């Protein structure tokens, strides 16, 4: 299971590190300390990313300028079928959904809380491990 520092969480959420610290201090998500750093577990951050996106929180930075960009984010859900799979990624305020083979999901070890990059080109979304 992946875990994230407050700085990494701020990048994935698209807000400042101070905002992430305020949310953690307000118990919006669970953190723990490792070597004097605040850490959030991947599944907890994934759930919080979805919550923030549903609240409509505006990003403090807009790093994405066109549809042909990389969207760094966090996997929030993996739905497996017999042959196909659906991977949902929260990239700041953007929810990106990719349909791919079940085999590809297994090979990449996709699971909620994992940091990935969704690459969008035309109607195709490609997911790569961060």
C-alpha cells in the first residue's frame, strides 16, 4: 500500500500544502507520523480526493492546459469484470475513468490509493504507474 507526505497529497489534490495541513488538523483525513513527517495512507487519501472533488473545491493552480496532457492523480476505484476493467483516477478536480483489460490492471498492480498518471489523447486514456 502506498502512502503520501503532505506535499505529495497537496500536488494530487491541486491545493497548497498549507490547505492540506489545515484539512489534516481538522481531521478531514487520517495521518500518522514517520520520521517527523505527516503521512497519509493511499486508500484514505483516495477517498478524501473524491470527497473534495464532490465539494467542488477549486484548485489553487491549474497545471493542465489541454486535453493532450498528463493528469497525475490517485486511483480511487478499480472495478474488475471477466475480461475488462475500469480504473477511476482523481487528478485534482478532475475524475478520469479508463477502460482497459483486466490483465493490464493485474500487471500494473492497480489498487485504490496508488499514484498514477492518466494520459489523455483524443478518446483514449492511458494509465501509467507513478
